[in-house]
């Protein structure tokens, strides 16, 4: 079996498409925040879940774009809409193209204009700490995290439904 590789992709930020301009995207690391707990009579500690650590998405573009620079205007906590659409396919005979989509929201925290040199491509890097992240694999939502609205959906299971009900949210 051969793994699927990214064959083509596009990135959308706010109302703009970066096809032909985006070179790379770094998707967030999903990491649970956990605390050690060792109570009376316990021979060793266990990890207690405390939610998630920060989600960060980074983009590398090959030109300075006014649309991206204007994202610094965002003051709303939910920030800017981001979307990654990727077509993955294995080179194995008979394989089909698989759609991967990431939908996210966040405010730009860094615009790195980098170095620029005549005759060479520009490297413009941006970072977005996220408030919302959704990962869809071939139409199936596998992860949806909405830090502002208290949503934690993993593999179609709403892990915070009871909490929202208890809190009348």
C-alpha cells in the first residue's frame, strides 16, 4: 500500500483565494492540556484533562498581499475565516482522490515579511492562533473544536453536549 500525498491545494482567507500564491500551510497541533493528579491512596499520578492547548495555523505565501495585511484590522475574537482544501491521492493503481478540508477561524498574530532579494521569490509568513478548527476527511467531520462556543466534536461524538445542557448554553 502506498500513502496518499497532497497533489493540489488552495487556501482561502476571508474573501480571498491564494491559489498560485500560497506555498505551504502548517495545520495546528491538537494537544490536550493535562495536569498530574495524585490523590490519597493512589500509588502514582494520573493525567486529568484540562481542555486543549492553543491551536496555531501558519501560512507561507510568495507575495505580500494587501488582503493578508488587512487581517490585522480584525478585533473580534473569532477573527478571520480560513479554509484549506486539499486533494490527496495515492499513486497506487485504482486509487481515488480524497478531499481534505480544514475550516478555521482566528486573528492574525504575526506577519513576517522576511527577507527579499531581487530576482528571488518573496517569503511572507503569517500565524493565526485559532478559536475554531474543523477537519473534514472526504465529507466526514472528524474533529470540530470551537473554543468560544464550547464545542468539542471528535469522530461525530459531541463530548461537551452534557456540559452545555447543564450550563444552559
